[in-house]
C-alpha cells in the first residue's frame, strides 16, 4: 500500500491559511518547529549511520572476492 502525499499536503495547506505570517510570535514558533524537525531528521540519519557502522564492523573478518571486469581484446 503506497502512502499518498496528499494526506500530508492538504492539512498543511489548510493550517497555513490560518496562521498569521505577520505576527512575530507565530513566525518565532514556526522557526522553532522547523529547527526541531530538522534536528530530529539529523538525529535519525546519525542513528542510522551508527547502526550501519556497527553492522559493518561486525563483518570485517570476511573477505569478498570480486572478479575483475572482462576486458575487450582486439583480434588482428
């Protein structure tokens, strides 16, 4: 089941109409909300990086052989 982006976009557009973009406190709270969401995203990426690094570190004793790509030979 695919998630439709309209489930997010429509409520956000309705909420944006009701916000007063001229009020300094509203702008301040929006900036705080934006910073919090960006911080959560950075923490999620950092957590994923740490977990993938731990899994990769677990399998360092294995050697994977990758054969060289085939070469093109010119016949004369």
